[in-house]
C-alpha cells in the first residue's frame, strides 16, 4: 500500500495553520480553501487551482458539517491542537501570555524596584531624623518653628528620594529588558514567570523602546492620566489606568494599553 493510499479522505478539518476554523484537505495536501464552523457564516470563495499549494486535483469542497479529527497520515502536515491563545508576530506564531502571569511579574518588578529605591529612602530618613520636631507646630495651615537649616534638610531628603526613584526607573527595567540573547525583552519579574515583551516588527528589544514602554508610558503617561483624572473626577484617573492594565482580560490578543501604544506583545516561552 502506498503513502497515498494511507492519506486521510478529503474533507474539512481543523486548520493546522490557525488562520481559520476549518481548512479543506483534498486527500493529498492542504488547500487554500477555508471556512467557518457549521452555522458560523459564509464560506471563503474557492481559489484558482493554479494558486493552490496542492499538486493533487481538488475535489469539490462541500459545506462543512461537524469538524472531524485532523488527518494523521504519514507525510501530512501536523494537526492543529486546541491550546492557548496565539498571535502571528513578525511571521511567527507565538503563544501569548495570559493576564495572571503578567500581573504576577508586575508585582515582582514593583517589589524589586522598591528594594532598589529603599537605600535612598533610608538615607533620607536618617537625614530628617535629626530635626527637633517638638518645636514645630502648624498654625493656620502654616508650619511654624522649623528653622531654615531644617527646611534645607527636609528638601535635601525629598530630592534624594526622587533622585533614587528616577534612577531606578531609568535603569532597572529598561536595562534588564535590553539584555541580548535568551533574556531579551524580560525584566527579572518576567524572567521568573517565563514571559517576555516582543516587538511587532520582530526586532530585538533595546534600551530605547524598553524605556519608552516601561518609563514614559507605564510611568509618566499613566501617572499624568491618573493625576488629572482624579483631580477632576475623584477616581476617574484610577479607573482609567485600571482598565489599561486589565485590558488583556478581554482583548483577542491579550494586549494592554501599553502594548497598543508601543506595538508590542507579551508572549510566553
């Protein structure tokens, strides 16, 4: 018996390319004819025979009924298995990260960011601990009893904390995501969760795009939106940012607002 004799019979099967619910198997190879599941709408028009990828003449493709199991004959393309959400990114089909790993990685990165900022906070606390607070009072919403020297100490402590926070924001996440090789596109939190950020054009993540996504968008832009929104609507800004982070829960490609803005996806490896 030849390999052709072992081939599955012509029919509609789950599309192994993931481009449509069903694809026509002509008995020897996959064709370009696709269709929706039964009851799902009109079928795609048949292609010109010269444009088909098959060298075997096609039988007429009838409307699909219940989708059967994929062909499993020797030499036939592997069947498509139901699984996690995927997306075609720079010509490659990649498995997308679910929302929960993204949220867990965000929490881990926030803790790591705080750990890097903590030494600056401790030094600032030591600076202001020498102030004599017993002589300081608040009268008519004005602070009384604080000397110019103490004011300079408080200002220096505040500047130190802001400097530390800015330094960490400009270094930790952008630099870790710009690493080359296996860890490219990953912060340490993402690395632990087995996910990474990839660019739609297929280029490696570098410091510039990582800085834009993690600092300018997720840091500055979201902070401004939250501040302005809360100033006018009490909690409107907080709600808007919450929606930006929760958007992957209902988006077809699991993308958050920062992914749309920066043309990125978060994938699972």
